[in-house]
C-alpha cells in the first residue's frame, strides 16, 4: 500500500511540475491563446528577434518564405512600428481577427521635418492549422 501511495504522490508531483511549465493549456480558450501568441509575435518584432517572430507565421507562409526573407522585409521597410496596443478580437472555430492600434514612425522626405509618427488600427488574421493557431499575413 505504501508503494501505491508513493507512486501516486510521484505522479501527482510530476503533473504539477510539468503543468507549471506550459504557457497555454488545453482548457485555455482560443481567444486567450490567439491574443497571447499575437502579442508575443509583436514583442519579438519590436525586440528585432525576427526568427522568433517567424515561428508564429502560418505553415503556408513558411513554406513559401524563409526566415531570412521575413527579416529582410522587416528591416528594409521605411515604416518602423513603435507600438502595438491590443484592441479586441473576434474568433470563430478555425479563425480569428485580432485588432491593434499600431503606432509607427516614418522618416520624412519633407525638408525640416525629421520624422512623422502616427497610429493606425489594423486587423490580423489568425488561423488554426492542425490544432495550432498561426498568424496569416496578407497576401504578397
């Protein structure tokens, strides 16, 4: 009997320890998972960790564009994103639309004005593929 109790205690402790390491659980709602993944993707972009951001792009995107392609595209654009403030999202079974107020900065071609700053509300598309949520960028 004491072996059984020891075994059950070990199994319970293992489950608690490994459960604490997971960032999302099966019980997390799609809304929560998508919001978390979307915010992390933006944080990786702001931190210039493009390889980590690339991991959130859909399998279809990744089959067409490499991690280097994404990094080049983000580095050469004239617009620099400076903030992404979550607004809301709408989810269905296999897709979500996430809205952000995206702050940006653009070097000005107008003499006497160094930079332009502003913000725009954008919508991101997220899709479920094989049980995982992925960012689906606009068609290029």
